[in-house]
C-alpha cells in the first residue's frame, strides 16, 4: 500500500468513527499495550458487524486471541 492509499484509508477510518471512539482505540493500544494488529482487527470487526460498538469489537478480538 502506498502513501496515497494509506492516507485514503486513514480518512475513511476517521470519517467512520467518532473522535471518542478513535480516542478509545488509541488509549486501548497505549494503555493495554495492545498491538496495532489488534486495532486493525477491531476496525475490521466493527466494519463487518452492524451495530457493534468499539467495546464489543475489542472483547471479540481479545477473546479470539486468548
């Protein structure tokens, strides 16, 4: 993926999630020492399941990894 594609993907993510959701994602990554791969899985999970909250997606991703 080149820089332009990454920028477009970042814009899409930013427009899909609220600032509060993005802040929660950053804090979870930083505070719980989760990997960027976890964050990508969470975003994909929310994308694929209508009505899923950020917390629901984190729970599903982390449960799948344990």
